[in-house]
C-alpha cells in the first residue's frame, strides 16, 4: 500500500447487505470516491464477485458462536453490532455514512460512541413506505433528524418529503446518484433488419415499479404492432409483497396472451443487463406510488443507464423522475397508472423510429451533465470535506 493511501481519511459505509444484485448504484458511490479510503460494515455479504471491494466486514467473519454473541450484544447496544465499533476504531474511521434512513437510525449509537460525524442517505422505501407501514418510524425519524448531522437525497421531491416529515432543510443536501459513463456504450437506436422492435422493462417485482401497467400498455400495442417484443428483467426476492406482485405480473401476461412475445430473464448481473439493453429500442419504466406507500424516493438508476446508452425512455411523473427524463426530448412522461397514456406514447415512439437517435443523444447528454458518477463522486467528497472540517471545528449546526 502506498503512503498516500495510508494517509487517506477513512469513511465507513454502513449497509444491511453488501450488496444485492440490483444495487450497482451503491457500488458506484463506493468505487468512485478516490480521496477517501472506503470501509464497509454490513450484516451480510453477497455478490462479492460482482462487486469486488476490499475492507468489507460482516457477521460472516465470525464463527456461528461469535455471530450469535454479536446478535445478542446488538440488542443491548443501540441496535449496532459491537464488532462494527471495534473495526471502525481500528481503522480510525473519521466519518460514518449510513445508506438508507432506517440504517441511519440504527447507527446513531455507533456514531456517538465513535464521536464522528454521521451522514444518512435516503433512497426510496425508507422515505415513504417505512413510516406509513410502521408508525414507530415516524418517532424514530424525529430522533434521527435531531441527532444525525446531514442527510443526502436524490432530488428536490425527496428533499421536500424529508422537510414535511420534520427534518431541518439546512441539514439536507441534494446529491444525485451517478452512472459510470465509460462503462455504458452509446448505441444509436434504429430498426433492425428483422423489423422487430424490442421494449425493455427492468426492475425488481415491487408494486412501485408499475410493471403490470407496462404489460397492459404493451399488450394493447401488441395488438396493433405485431413486430413488438418485450425483454423483462427482474424477479421477486421471495418476500411476500414481491411474490404478490409476481403473481399480478403473471396474471397480466396470461390474460393478455403475451407469453410468446416476452423474454423473461429474472435477475441478471449488471453486464448482462446492459448487453440486453443494447439490443432493445425503448425503455419502459412506469413507476407508481404503491399501496403500502413505497415509492422510488428519487428515480430508478436504470433510467439513467438506459438514457446514457441512447435509448428513449417512457416513464411517469413520479418522485424525481422528471429530473432524469427530459419530457419530449429524451423520452416521455405520463401520469402514474394511466395505461391509456402509456399506450399512446408507446405507440408514438414505435411509429416514429426516426426520433430515437435524437432522443438518445439528448438522454446521453443530460445524463453526462447531471449524473456522471465521477462528477458526483467529487461532489460527495466535497460534502465529506466540509462536514469533517465543520465537525473538527466544533460547529455541528448548519453544517452546509
């Protein structure tokens, strides 16, 4: 290890699981911050082959007895695992960054014991669904808002939601997520020799993704345009609410008779997602507010990825999606749950392939200007710098 690397300040990142296959967007954040050394503490490790990173610590580093002891001691020490504190003291962590609001709450005791500044990022289910489903989180969030130093959100919609819940506006910073543009080839979309037009839908089988509405609109257009095919990437993780959504998706496919026109791939690694995307022409991502309160919070990162690849996007006026899709320039936005509006705009895109390249260029340019992971990482580093400077000066109010 080089001397300059030893001198980098250590930022500890806390996640529940490192990392689900759909969390490439968290990996981008961890990978692109260069002026700080990254240490991750988690309950569980997954997919290290897909998301290789040094310095990831979890309960799996213990024997079964040691893991049991950590779980018992966790209940006695403000919800964090004691070994996290030991690891972060040993690594001389200077700042704690909790990913998701509920993780931030559980880490309040950890930040206090370490006496380091604490940032919490809100992303989606933690904004809406959690406090609606379990009112105890409304109380817990008030504690979090008072004791955590800074909050990061993806856009102004998410910022307003935190303010409405009682968070001081001075503690909130809009920090866009980003995509690695050098990993995403720009492919001008054109009709291929077969005349087939491929529609891509990609997302976990959660109600907020609006996949049944995408299928209904596709079904309507399939009756008119026989050359349509869909690639559906995603699945249920096995939890009840996702299994229920999977059943809805299957029912729409069966009722509309779409089995022969849809290729269902389940969850795939990021590289396979982008390979499939390069063969598709239109990205359909009609997010909604779910019945349990779940929302995108900000916007699906897949929208950024598909825009960067040159694909026109059809989505909804939902959360911070209007900041990622230039309505009428890089794609179209319609009201949530409006199958008729989805079908109308899908029909327009299918019938006017000459605009695909123009929309694709606009999407790539917009993503490069506002959601470049390298630029966003530098902004995140500046946030870390400012918070550490203020904290070391003893100024722990109006931090930014």
